[in-house]
DNA sequence: CTGAAAGCGCTAACAG
DNA sequence: CTGTTAGCGCTTTCAG
C-alpha cells in the first residue's frame, strides 16, 4: 500500500489502480466492470459488486486524459460559436447536447471570434475533441476546417453552406426564408421593400436570404433596387443604423424591410420608433430566427422561425455518425422554415398565416 | 520508418516521434524545442531550426490528451453556465477568455442546466480541465462543488455568494445595486415600489438585490410590503407575468418596479405596454445587468450596470491563481455597480446621474 | 471468469 | 548541448 504523490492539499484523485487494490482485483477487472458492455459478461456478480463498492467508496471517476489517450477518442464534441451574445444558439446547443448525450458524448462550447482564425485550434488539432460543429460566417469558411478534417477530426458546419463539399453542412433554408418574409410583405401591399443585412458574402450561391428576397420581388414583378439593400454590422446597434440608412435612401422611400436576423430587427424597430415611425402602420418589418425577444418588442416582431432544436440535434447526429464511421462522410441538410406572424407587419393579427 | 496504424482515410495525426524522426533528433529534443521556456537554451540554433522545420512540414500539434496526462495539467478552464439564452454572459466569457489566454489557458463553456446536478461531471471529476468557473443559482450552491475542489479541481463561483467559504467567489455588489435602483425610484417620487424577482433563495445573507431594495425603502421611510414582491420565472415571459401580477396586487397599486434583471425587465415592459400603461409616465422600471438590449426597448431601460468584463477577467485570474498555487485558496471579490440611466424611469434624460 | 503486460503520445529526470 | 529511460492512468490483447 504505497501511497505516493499526494497533492498540495493532501488528497489525490483516486485511480483505477486504487480501486483495484481496495477491491482486491486487477485493474483490468475494474475497467471491465466499469465499462462493461451489456453483452459480454466475463465478470462474476460477486466481483462486480466488490468493484462497484470500492469505486463508490473512493468516489472514483476515470481520468479523462488517460482514457482519451488510450482509446484515441474523447467522446467530446465542441461547438464553435463566434459569440454568445445572440441567444439564437441557446436552443441549438441544448438540442445538440441532448442528442449527443444519448449517444454517450458530451458537448462543450468554444467561442472563437470571427476572424480570429481558429487561434485556439491547438486544442482542436490536438485531438482534444472528436469532432466540431462550427457556426459563423468566417469560421465556417475557414480553409483550416479541411485541414482539421484531414487530421481525423469530424467537422460539420452549422447554418452556412460550406464552400467545401467535403464538409457536412446543416442549415435552414435561408433562401426559402427570405422568400417567405418578402412574399409576406408583398402580399400586404408593399412595393418598396428594403433588406437590411450583415455584410454580403461573395460566395453567394443562390442559397441565401437575399436570393429569396430577390425571387419574391421578381415574382411580384418588382424591380430589385440595390439602393434598398443596406449592409450593416451584426448587432442590435447595427440594425438601428441599418434602418436609419434605409430611411435615408434616395428615390421612393421603402415602406417595409426584411431584416437579416431578429437581433438586427430589434435595433431596427427601436430606430424606426425614435424616428417617429409607427410600426406597422408606417413601416413593416420581418426578422429572421424567431427569437423569444421578438415576442416582447413593440410591436411584436414577425419573423422567419428557424427550427433551432432540430438543427442542433441533427448537427450532433451527423457529426457523431462521421466520428464513428471514422472517415469524413459529408452530409448536407437543409431544414424548412416557417413564418411566425406577430405584429410588426400589420394586416393580420397574430396567428399563423395560410401557407 | 515503420508507418503503422493509418486511419480509415489513410492519414494519421503526426506525433512528436514523427517529427523527431524527420528532424533526426530525439523526441526529447522535439519537446524541448517546441515547449522551450524562454530562459533555458539547451538547444543549438541549428537543431532548433531542423525541429521547427520538421514540425511545420508535418503540421504537428501536440496531442492534448497525452500532454495533459503527463503534466497532470490541461491548461483548460471550463465556464459552467446554466443556459446560453441570456447574453449577460457573453462579455464575461470574452473577458475570461482573454485573461486566460494571456496566461496560456483556454476557456471552454459547458452549459449545465440548473438542477441537472452536474450530470456532466464525469468530465469535471475526470480532470478534463484544471478549474471551473460556475454560474447559476443552483449550480453554485451545489454541494458537489466542494467535492470537485477536494479532488483537486480549482473552483470559483460567479455572481453568487457561495454558501461555502472555502470556495472563491467573484460577484458584483447585488445589494448595492438593489439599493441604487430603488433609491433612484424613491428620488423620483415613487412610494409604492414593487420588486419582480426570480425565486427567492433561503440562504439570503443580506447580500442580494432584495436586501438593497429593502434598505432603500427603509431609508426613505417606506414600509416593506411583501405584497409588492413578485416571484417569477427567469425569462422574458416570466418578467411579463411578474409585471402582470404586480399590477393585480391588492392595496394601493405600485407605480414602479425594480426588476431582477434586464431579461425580466424586457418582458415586464412589454406587458405594461400591452396593459395600456405608458412607461415611464404611468409606471417606472429599473432592470439589472445593463444589457445592450436595454438600449433598444420602448422606452430604453434604466438598469444597474454590472462590470461584466472585469468580472470575467477577475474570475479567470483568481482561478488560475488557485490552479497554479495547487491548493484551494479562496478569494472573495465583490465589484461595484453603477446606475445606467436611460428612459424607463423618466425624471431625467439619458445621462449619468450624480453619485 | 480473471490477470499480466503492453502501450496510447508526451515530458521530466537523469546521464552523458 | 542531446539522448535514454520511465511513467502519467487507462484499456486491450493475450494467456491462463
């Protein structure tokens, strides 16, 4: 009973060897009992009891690093988010976490600011997790992703279409959302409809919000007017200045706007109010995401609702599939969206519109 | 040159042995070059070059699990949050991350729902990280925390006073905040001031928002009326029903409320509006947190601003100090707050009030 | 049904 | 200035 290497505070996390000693069995047996697959019963009931009791008495938990090293598997998934200040990801993370847990994986969130270029990637490269789900424009577009994938890390991209077809992507149908939102405004009689958006990406492939916006305009016989597209920063403040700029646009003024996301839309609503415009009487707004906050704005925000739970769950499932396949099988999923009609467009009272 | 164990896709993450072979040196040398402390130069410039070149050529990144196992240190800090749907923590996390990075640590976020009882704690117990910063009522109060600390994990509690004096705590001065908010309302002439709050915790130790609320009332010679304290759920919807209940209270009606946090306050503002009350003319509201969203509500929300960046940075510093000391030194920090006057109380235009 | 031995990839002692 | 050796804690053959 050599009790070596004590910590500064006198204790030391118990190891499987400690458990083995206490239960008077081998480490192998401890491992077998504690990780025993249901099927294979190579352990007697009596031994099993002893081991379990010993483990419980010591409060034993397997050392994560040792196990990961040995198994070349961490059972850990990282969700890479650009920021935590948009509650959009809350539901996504919860659902991903739940789906992962069912399969024996844990989910952890790594905030990596857009443009930081995966500076934290020593962790990712170093196989600190088995796979990553990546969100955020730049992060998703990063060429480093395919390097990570080549290193054996499973990669899935969330809410963006990856430029790289070899990388899995789970997103909602942004184009359909843009179309739905814009069509809604058209149906309410608007003919000068603006679009407030985050910086436009060059790699537009006909799959983004603005494409749906343009399609709805075209279908209604309305010309696309670049002067009505305002690019701004992705924040509430950005939404406010976006609205401001839209109002200041030359030519016939806009009477409505389809806004990139609810975060921006909250800012836009505030600025419209400050400028003395009454929404929806003087101006209509549609957001995107279907955030809870939209139920509490003045007026409540009509928005394209995205199935965040399904998105998160699916992302986890796809990723785990790839991890367990051992090879990078790319899957692409595009989930449908629906219009969540609240009060910011007028015309109808809260309730679901006809499809 | 035995190239063994290829992955399904034919590649394999390079190891330090691979680098050593390529550079024609020993693994030790590779390790020394790549982790070399600035001071100790036991490596010739030439060798260093060779190693660095080889590592670069292979795209070598040290294996996290192996390194952690060997060093008994992960250089990883987990921030345990109850949910991601309150943007409050965004700044906290960013600041913590920055402070940690300066010291060579990475920060990861683990969402653990309140009441889940650290179910994910196999990771925490298993030494998957060196320390944790815990937020959320129940999580902070969990007795498991001291177990984790006993296991050698550094623990710091955020924004709550830990019931356990042996655990570090970094929070803002909630009592002062409650006092500041309530005094502001008193100064504006309100005499029936309600308080909408999340469930009250038994362990009230004179340090929470409500204590400051009561102190300000007392100082103004106003009686504390339990009928004006409404307990509700921690969400925007909860804030709405809280406001509702406050309006329905019997006795002389409230004309103002100090609300637990901005999330709740957003909901409260919305419900007041729906009920036809004009804020601040008919009712005044003060929130807590100083979130960005408060700048975009109708009217903009006056709130007790909390130094979230400092909080996060300090938490990381305290934790890292504890990690590197090797023993659980408890530190308690309570940061000051200030009133952020916007429009939801009237009386003065946006701008800082006199202290 | 159980144990002994090997080794995951890395770094820290200790020799030279 | 560099290499050899050992071992972190675990799981996994392989023998019994």
